[in-house]
């Protein structure tokens, strides 16, 4: 399946973006794998609006509906990790909140979203992309490895909404 459009979200997209993340959060209770987000905390309407206002949220659309999304921020967020690639802070992109609507999983849409996020990162002059994935989120980990990310380290990360969790940090060299 192919996305009809992939682009940076605009404020007019906020309600569709909220609908996507709320659906994903509501679906987590029946997902064997997943991000384990807490709607209203991470993600939240205010946080998503902020990402849109800073032009860091990328969305994938089928028709008029947002069915995939992800955030690209700038700067190191894992200071205790000895990353293989040494670059300046503004050359580091960090992916957050990568998601696909449950009805569209397994269709190839996630790969299209990641390719779009990589294009944005290249345009912004990023040299590497960092991310973390919860240790039990096998489908996401496999996808990131397939795209070319390298596993750097497994560690415990404190998340404000779900506490201390074992996660894997990964790096992609652009």
C-alpha cells in the first residue's frame, strides 16, 4: 500500500494527528508489541501542537486521514551513550513518536514514513539519527534494523509517563 502524501504537518492537521495518536494509545491494550505511550502525557494535544508549530512532525496520509506520523527533533537526548559517530549537536536528529494506525500496519506504510523522515533529516543537514525502542517492541526494532540502524546499547531509560524501562538505543548514519 502506498501513502497518498507524506509531508510536514500543519496546524490544520492537528485534529487528524490527535485522532491518530489517541487511536494508537487506545489500541495498546490489545497490542502484543508497542510503544506503551500514555495519552494526555506522552503524547498530548499540547505536545503534538508544539511539534507542529516547530515543523518537526511528519505525517503520512491516505485520502484526508493521517495514518502515520513521526517526529524529528535536533540535538542529543541520550548523553550517557557513547555513540559510534561523533558529530555536533545540531547534526543529530532524534526520532520520536513513530507510529502507524493499527488498520494500516504491515502494509509498508511505516517504511515510507521513515524514508520521508530521513529526507527531512538530510535536508536539515543531519549526519546521524538516534532513537530508542522499548526492548519488547520487536516489530519496530526489526524495522529500524532493516532500514539500516545499528543497535548501539541496551539500557534503562526513565520515561516520565511509564517510569524506568529497558530500551535499546540505535543510530543511523546519513
